[in-house]
């Protein structure tokens, strides 16, 4: 019989993307578009100027997430489930990216976890070594990147112009694919289970 006190709770990593004004600078650099002085300063501030190869390809897409916030949240959860006598914990995720239709908005979001819950920290770079000490079980989904690109394009073709689609594909090829291969090759040995999609 199912235990009514236990729940499976999704805890989406994608909600921790950096605000668009920062991601847009990274995107412009990837697309070899001219940056103004303020945008150049953003690159230096985040140390992103060191994240690009000579042809503006980058293998470090994970820097576009608030990984330090993710580590703090995961540590709180790890301590709660492994060392706390409390029966529940509330985590306020400030300025989370929440999708509403085709738009994403920034809003604060509350998560309530109870003792016995199963938490799925899900998202693209969640098996990264920086999170490993706070995770009990790691599962990676191995997928065909060309197929993902087809789906990625199809899902956006209805509301993007042909020029925007060309930029999107270039961005994907010059950042997402190289970053994914680097991530998989670096972290796959730390994963408990690999599932082929």
C-alpha cells in the first residue's frame, strides 16, 4: 500500500538560470555579435571572458545557472534528510524562472519537503561534480543530440522567424553541444545509472 506521507517532488534546476540580461551577453558573444562596454564588463565580472575559445565556441554552458544557490539548496535538503529531527523543511527559491505558456517570468517560489519524500533534482547539468556530495543517487539520460536539436527547433519554429531560428541553431551548435560533450565526458563516471532515451 502506498505511504500517503511520502511524495515524489520535482525540484527543477532550470528555474535557477541567470537573469536574461546576463545570458543575453553570453549569447551575443557566442554569435560573434558586437558587445558594448557595459556588456564587456559583464563578461569580465562573471569571468566569462575566459570561457570562450578563439572561434567563440564555449564548452561551459553550465555557468549560465546560479550554481552556488543550487548547492546551498541541496545542502539544506541533504542535511534535512540525513541529520535533522524536523519533519518538514521549506525552501524559498527567490527569482526562480517559471514558465507560463511560452514565456518565462522571474518569481519567488516556495518548496515544502517532508521527511520521507523523494526529491528529484532534475535538469541538464544536475550530475555535475559540484553537486555530487549532496545527492544520494545519480541518473543520467543519454540522448541523441541531433534528435534533441530537431525537437528544440520544432518546439520554437511556430513563434520564431527564420532569422531567429538560424541564430538559435547556431547558438545550440556552438555552445550547447560542445558543453554537453564536455559535461558527459567529465561526469559520466560519477553517475550511478545511465538510461538511453
